[in-house]
C-alpha cells in the first residue's frame, strides 16, 4: 500500500504508519486477553449499571496511548476512557475495548479499535476482533482487508443484497434504553418483521466489519461515539459500502446516528425510510431530527 497526507507543512506517510498501528492493536489485544484469563478484579459502572469499564479497558488504553505518543508525539489522542477531544490536526481515535459488556461477561465478541484522523477525515482504521484474532484494517483510498493468522491480506467486499426482505441486519441499543422511549426499540420492532433477521451482538466495531466483509447487509445504531465507529466506517466504505446518518446524509465524526450498508441504493434507501417511519411513533426523541430531505 502507498499514500501520504500533507498537513501543516508536513507529509505523513500512511503506508509506514499502518503497520505500526496494526502491531499496537495486536499488543493491546494480547494484554486484554491475558487480563481476562487472569480474572477481572475491577468491573464498575460509568453512566449507569449497563455502561461498564474494567481494569483491562484502562490498561489497554494506556498501552495504546504510550505506544502511539512515543512514535507520533505531535498527534492528538481521543480515547474512550480519557475522553479528551483533540486540538491537533492529526489525532488518534481509540476504543481500548469495544464491547466491554461482552468482554466482562466472557462473551467472545469484542474488539480493539484504532483510527487515525486528519480533522474530520479518517485516514486509517484498524479493528482487532477478539478473542478470534481477526485483524481488519483500511487505509483511505487503498481498500479494506482482513489479515489472516499466516499474514496474508484478504481484500474485503460488501455483499450484493439489494432488497430489505432478504437483508440480514444488526443493531445495538443505547445505555439509556430503560430511561427513555427513544431507545431503538421502535426501529428494532419495525425492521425485525421486514428483513431476513436482526441481531444485537454488542460491539459496533465488529458489526461494522461484518458489513464490510459481507456477513451483514446492514447495520444501524444511534448514540455511537467516534471511537465506536470511526475505524469501522472507513473499513465499510473502503469495502464498497455506504455509511450515513438516519437522515441519509454522509456519516461524520460528530454524527449521532449511523446506518451502514453494502451500498445497494434500494437497500440503503429502504433502511433510511424504515428507520424514519418507525421513529414517527415516538412521542419524544433524543436524537436530532432525522427525516430525509
């Protein structure tokens, strides 16, 4: 792979940065699995009882931060646990464990998520699926890939499902799901009876790469944070898919809603329409207006 970005009078060679990021993600993954095997001693709640953090989340973020800043000291760092929005042109967006609830309960569906951004643009996205060890990655303009255990890179492609009735979908629910009716239940109920099926597996990072590799035709969720979605959004787009807000406008780092599909126009349009139709049943909403123009 090749490619560079110019910013603030400097050239950043993405092709040399990507291998380093892949290695850092693997180091973090090894640490996370070792700590899980040893037994987690400190699982606590953040915003509410369903929003968990463990000592492995904190340790993983510290490892990633230390490694990235030692190599790129002038790049900012925006991690889930520290949550300090960056002020630099180039910055990392990091979820040390996406799917912490799965991780804390021993369900094998969680990930390490690392992206490199230049402002609003994601340049590199890396998602390490754990404990399987599947390493997904993308560099802007260079395609999306899965690196096998033997070191071979397999290019990812979305599937070609074009109708909603045949679409296998995935979604997730917000932490406030017991506190407000705008909690994705309306959308989930509406689409469950109009698609091939809907799954809720607990890791936005992995749901996105499963769209990229063609296992899912689509995925939607609200209230995601940048670290949940940035790597996977790039991976889906580089695999030929489309990612928007519920309004149908392109997803951005500050977006509060997300629809990722294989990019088939009829399917993406049907998901946008279905979600907005379902949301009309709500008496009050927490998301910004999402009705397509």
